[in-house]
C-alpha cells in the first residue's frame, strides 16, 4: 500500500475570528450531523486503500463537534490502515474542550492536540474575535494534560492590532512556562474577505509597524530558544523529537489526501480541491456525485518551484541531492544564477548538500522565495 497523510476538514465554528479567511462558518450547526455522515463516506471512499502515516483534523473548530459526531468520525478513521504510533492531531479551540470530548479523542488514538490561543492578553483576544479568555485556555490545557495528552501545540500570533512588544514577550514567556511540546508563532496577515481586511481598507486597524514586527519575530526566537525550543521552520518551534510530522509532509511536497469541504489533495503529481459549500458537499456525497471543484496537473516547473519555496520554509532548507533525485536535474542547472545572487546578498547559505535561508534571509523570506518562481 502507498503511504500517505490524511487531512480532514471540519468547517464549523462557534464564532468566526475577525482575521480568519479559512473556509469555516458559524451558525450552520444544524448541518453538523449530516456533514459528518458525508465526511465518513468520503473517508471510506478515498482513504481506505492507503497506509496512513499521519492525520490532521483541522478547521474551523473540530473540537466544536458534538460528542456523538466526534465519536462517529473517529470510529470510521480507526477502521483505516493506520501506521503504528503515527501522529494524529486534532485542532482544538479553548472554550470548546471538556473532559468528555478529550476522553473520546484519547480513546480513539488521537495523540496530539493543537490549541489555538493567539495571545495571553484578554483585551487582545476580545479584539481579534476569540471566544475564550486566557484563563479558559489554561484550564483546558491542564485538563488535556490530566486526560493524558503529552504532545500539545499552542498557536500564538504577533503583529496584532494594538499589540505591544511587551505584550508579545509576556505571551511567549507565559506559554513557554507551561511547557507545551510545540509552539507555532506566526504574524498576522490581513487577508481579503475578512473583517480585518475591511477595517484595514478604512484605515481603522492600529497595526504594529514593520520594525516592531521584526523585533517581535526576533524576540520569539530568543525567548523560545531560552526555554529549549528549537526552530525547525520559519514559524514553528519544538522540543526535541516533537516537530510536527504532518506539517513537514506539506513542506517537503509529499503526498496527502484531503477530505471534506474545501480540502485539497496532492497525489500522483495532481492537485485537487473540493467544493466550498457544506450543503452542496452533503448533497453530492449522498448522490455519489463528484465533489472536486479544481484539478491541476503539476508541470515539472510547478513541482520544482514548490519544492524550493516550501523547502526553504524549513530551517534545514532544501536538500540538493533530493532535488536531483526527484527532478533528474542539478539544482544549479535550474536555479544557479538565483542561488548565486542570494548568496552574494547573504540571504542564502549553501552548506554541503543543504541550501537554506540565513537569519537575514528568514526576515526577507518572501523576497527570496519569489525569486524561485520560474518565469
């Protein structure tokens, strides 16, 4: 059997965050049971013939599912061919976790929880549209520990409206002291179609300046290093042996199956994406109709571009021998001038078989990566 990773999308949220552009919806809870039934059918249709090496259930808010729906979904997943001791992650938002749903997750082999916190400051949480307080997060975190979860990620955001460098430092210190196995620390991006985008267009968002944002990023690296987190990707930090396997699947351009509305798959050099409408998805699954909205066959140029700009997100960088093995071309043949230019600018480093961003290159990563898009 081919080994593959599995992503499952849960599009329901108790409340939509003001910065969120993910395909998620509030006020559609009435569709939850029908959606999970349809999801289970798609799982059995598309994932049964694979050997599953990692699972990530994302959203939306997967922990917002009712206990019956969560149990139904996890029961079906556990009928698949699952690799022993594989990483099995569920995204969980504080305010939607309790002992009952944590016990269900634990019973059905979920072994990693990713908790969306964003800030330890209640004033900021309120301003970005989160449904919980920091105290609720702490209670949920400690509850997950008591149930037996020993692999937890916490998401934190910087560059938020009215956020100071001091508040960001406090958030990093507060969470590092709780000692989760993994911390994702990423900057706010204003995405079109979000409430924040509308406010930004009207000049009603008080965002930190570029210099402050750079300082916040370097502060994250400094503080997390002090607490023994090693940076393995631009926005991700982990304790030894606790890097997120599933996310590395994306960064290394390995294959995965996406299940549910808006989910993407990458198999046999082909990228597909499912439809966005929950109602249409349920109807089409129940009528055995096609739910794929987009299908794109990667060209060799597409695949090389993806390999470069995804690989450069990782601190270890791009393995030039793997590039040659995958594409039957020497990396210099394709990108020699671009590599040389960025090495001269001290943005890239070539050490043995690895090509990676320098500290300065990480700060300017978007500019460096855009160079690798073949015109």
